[in-house]
């Protein structure tokens, strides 16, 4: 390679680095900065190098949204979203957790800022599905009102690696009231009972239900009531509600009515 060509390669090289111990990610370009290219590369590398995607992320699923600048003058702030998929539900490093094998769609919203007037940029915030802080590896406090007053329809039911077939003609639903009561339909019978919720955990008490015998759906209903009787973790996402058993490997995924 001729000297001029070699200098060209060095000039247009992109450097992406992690300052270990400070949680600060930055990108720096030696040549005239192409801000959008830097931001996109930094965001992709941030996603890949952090625990949620690093644990079981699918590379081919990465879809990067447009870069939006919130100001035209330094210090500039940039925002973008990345859609991606993992092979298990949950966030962060889930090495010691019992997980169901279920393809799970996520969205990470990333804010990137310029460091002073330099050509360095750092990740200032990174939120996955609005409930997980990827920078600090902690969940956000979940306001209970996100759970309340909404009828949720069961769209997917997993027990281990097996998916329970749901009868589309008989909706399985759940609704949480502000008075500490939970109600809904098991697909055949209506049910009612008490519940207690903290930031992340949910405990549903003894349920009372009607005693109708339906021609179909009774087995699904029994499995559903059994899953609700276990200690659950929950999270409200942009698309719906996920209830995961902390005692077995049951996962209930609901969509909004």
C-alpha cells in the first residue's frame, strides 16, 4: 500500500472506546466528523457490548432508527431507537435465572451527547422498553397506575419451552383494580380475587370463579389459574404486560384491549 493510501485509512478510521469504571462510552473521529455515522456506530457498539443484548441478542434482528438532533448548536444532544430481539425474556445478565425460550422483541432508546466542543460523544441514557436502565443495570420504579384500569388479553402462554395453544374464540383476560382486586376471564369462567403488588413482584390470592363447563378451553383455563397462583414478576411494556413466574418457567404475555 502506498504511503498516501495508508494515511487515508488512518485519517478516516473510527475509534470506539469504553472508559472502564466510569460507565462512559465515547466515539472520536480523527477526520472531519460525520456526526450521524459516529452516533450510529456508537449506539450499535453500546448495544452489543452490554448485558441484555450480549446475553442472547440476535445480531440479524438489529434495526436502527433515524438519528434525531435536539439542538443545532453545541453541545449537541442526539436521540435514536434500536429495535432488537433476544432468545429469552428479561433484561441484563440472566445467567443464573430460569428462563423460557421465547423470542422477545425489545426497543432501546439511547441519548448521546457531545463532550464539550470536542468530537467525542458519550451515551447519557439507555432505556429498554421503558422499564430497564441499561447503563446502571437496574429496573425503573414502575408506577402501579400503568397496571391499573386496563383489560389485558392473553396473547402467548409459555410453560418452559412449550407454548400453550390459546383458543382465539374465547379470550383469556386479566384486569387489576385500584382497590386491590383482580378479575377477568379464564376463557370459560369469570374469576375474581385479591392481589398485592410491589415495584416488580405480584402475588395473586385465592381466586373465586364461576363453575361453567365449556366444550373447549377448560384445560387451558386450569393451566392459566395455576400460573396465576404462583409468585410472579411483572413488567408493563409499550405493547403489553408480561407476567413471569419466579417459581417455575411459566410466562404469560398479554396485549392491551
